[in-house]
C-alpha cells in the first residue's frame, strides 16, 4: 500500500467519506456537515503544523485516510482513521493504520492515543491489532494508547504462513541452509519440535520468534534485533520458564542461547546485556 501526504485534490473524497452514515455514527460529531463547512475545515487543517493526514492508495484506488492531531504541550497525537466506504472490511484499515503510524513516527517522537466509541468494535479491534491498549473508559468512550510493547504469542498451526514469511526474511540461520517448501514448513510447524515456541509482535506486526528446546537451549530469530527487544525476550523467558534439571556432561542446568556466527549484531547485544559467551560450535564434515 502506498502512503502519501494529503493534498487539495483529496478534499472531495474526505468530504464524502466523512458524511458516510457509518463514519458519522462512529465519530463524535454525528451530524452531516455541509460542503462549505468541510472546505473551511480542510483548508485550515492541511495548513496546520499540528495536523498530519496520510492517504493510503492501493492499485490507484484511494483506500482511506489516517489523521494525527498533535498536542504539543502534552506531546500526544490523537490518531483516527476513516476508510473509503467502498473499501471497508477488506483488511486495508489495518495496513493503512500501521503504515501511516510508521510514516508519522519517522519524524516525530510522541505518544499516540485514540478515542473510540465503545460500540465501535471493529475500530477497537483494529487499533488493538496495531498495538494500542485500552488505558481508560469514560462515558462510552474508550481511550487507547500505542504501547511499543512486545506481544508474545504461543505458536499454533494457524501461524504457519506468518512463520514462513519470517523464515523467508531471515538473514542468519543455524540449521536452514535452503528454504524448505511451504508444505514441509507447515508439517514442521504442526509437529512443533520445541518445548516452547513463541511469535513476537511489535505494534501489530510479527517481527520474529523464539524457542526453547528441552536441552535448555534458546533460539531467537528476528531481523530487527535491538537491545530493548532482546532484553525483553530474555526477561520474558527468565520470568516465565525455568531451565530443566541438568544432566552432567549432557544438559547444563541453565538456559543458553545459540547465535549464528555471522549474526554479529545479536552477539554484541547479548554480550552487552552482560551474558557470558560459553563456546563456539564448529560444523565438522569431510572437506
Ligand atoms: C473501522 C474501520 C477503520 C476499519 O477498517 P476496515 O478496513 O474496514 O477494517 P479491516 O478490514 O482492516 O479489519 C480490521 C479488523 O476488524 C475486523 N472486521 C472488519 N470488518 C468487520 C465486520 N464487519 N464485522 C466484524 N469484524 C470486522 C477484521 O476481521 C479485522 O480483524 P483482524 O485484524 O482480527 O483480522 C473502517 O470500517 C471505517 O472507516 N469505519 C468508519 C469510521 C470509523 O469507525 N473510524 C474509526 C474511528 S477512529
């Protein structure tokens, strides 16, 4: 989906989308607005330094608009979205919201909130799937805030496609030299050879996985490792699981993490968190 800034030519679409019955029902000002009122508001809004509007386009069709209104004093931006009534229910809302947030936060560091009517179940679900959590409820209005928090979800067979996409994007791999085909990958997911296996999502997007095997080894796969993310994963593991009892000369009585030797970034992060390297493993085959 293409995300672009709004321009004068979008005024008519915004007017129509705004006056759509469902949009009015779900917005806080429910009455129909006149073209004159709209044009005045639009002209002022696109000039305002504290308002940002992004239009989502897909195959040349305008999908909808995502709006951010910045309150400088509080360093908070209120986020709202309105999808072209002809394009609703096709999964575009989630894509537009996530991509518009990404674009907006490239140039701004602020808290994002949303105010949603309690009966707007689709919107509540949409913001939640983009990483917003409920902070309060006041007289039928739900307040949500974007939490840059990792969400940990146990892998199940429905995750095969998401895991395959992650696998395709993986830069470093210890055990896969070639990408398995989807059928074999699906079988692997269904069999789930790990003791624990989780998908990690950040702001509604799957960004990696971790697993724990019954020899107490941990594997972390993410192409976006940061110190904060790796710390959160390792803390989650230490808070929620205990290592299996060790077996002398076979299984240590602590967790350990395997890192691909090419994955310098992850090695540096794990070291910077104060964890001590144990050994380097070499592959021994006849050359
Ligand atoms: C609310 C709105 C933004 C959602 O956008 P959308 O493109 O229609 O929604 P999506 O197709 O991306 O779906 C978002 C989620 O809601 C679910 N959903 C969509 N339509 C649904 C319906 N009619 N019934 C139940 N669930 C529905 C989807 O399954 C999806 O959930 P998932 O992420 O768990 O799969 C859009 O319908 C809209 O513009 N409504 C009017 C204005 C409005 O309410 N704005 C929000 C105020 S901030």
